[in-house]
C-alpha cells in the first residue's frame, strides 16, 4: 500500500482503485507549501473533526473532483451547505464503501467548524478489507477506548497516530496507544506544523526503537509503502 503525507494530518492512500484523502489541510499549511493541490484528485475525503486545520481544503477539492466526503453527520451537513456531498456517520458505526469497510471510533479532542458552527465529537477511522487493516486516529488524547480496536477490527497492519503533544497526545502516549491497539508499526502525524508541536525526531525514533517498535516520520509529498 502506497501512502503520501502532505503534512500535519493529511495523508493520501489508494485502496481498491479509489483515492482517499484524510484531513485535507494544505492551503495555509506551512509544511505543504510545495504541494500541488491540483494533483491530488481524491475520490473520497475523510475528515476526523471540524477544526480548520483538518477540514482545510475539503470544499475546494470536493467541488472540483466531485469527491465524496465521509465524516460525522454534523460535519457532512455543514459541507453539504457549501456544495459538497457525502456520508454522515458517527462513532461506533461502520459501513461498506467501494474501498472497503470503514468504522468510526472514539477520539478525545474538541471540534468546531471554521465559522464557529458545532463540529460534533471528533472521531478516528479504522479501514479494513481484502487483506489490509489500518487505523487513522485523527486528533486525540490517549484513551482506554483504544483497547477496543483490536476487538472490533482485524489485526492492524499499521496505525497513524498524532505525536506532537500540546493539542493531542505526544509520542510517549502514542507508545502506550500502540500497546492498546496491538500495533507495533506506527506512522506519526500532527507534529512540526507549528511551534507548539515541534518534536525531537531522534528522541521519538529512539523511544520507539527501545520498545522494539517502529515509527515512520514521512517526508512531505514523497510516497512510502507499507
């Protein structure tokens, strides 16, 4: 499976011939200044919560490419009012899509849409089917609910976890989260975008290595395979 990272929490992945884009914050993202937004062309856009640094370019990309939004009911309704259609769900629910099964799981964070509208509870995503399974945590603190994920989803191939601290869990809590979700291959996100979430990359890598786990800190707009 090939992924691309566009900084902050924005990832692209192709599944079953469909292009998925997670939390599309590109315009205004200092890490994504060199990214050609017109080259993304998503079929589906998955949004974990309503903050502007996660909703980001969803309206523009959704309109331009007729991309289908998947998020919480309230976020999807807000985007529908801006001319973008999608499927509204909520934590605990799952549904089949052309790319596989998608389950929404709990996240511990806040959520407010860019105009101040109610953004509903934040969520993470578990995606699985046809030989793959992974977890995109979104913005979250460490939560005991993560221990449910191995009970609800097939064994994870990898997980995308926030590690920047301050607004989400830091790398130490991400290590604990990797225990809770029974996954030793982690992709870091939500770090280095702004001064409060700058990390010491070598310290993070060493902490995971010392625990016999791997963490990938991907380069911007460079493909990597899992």
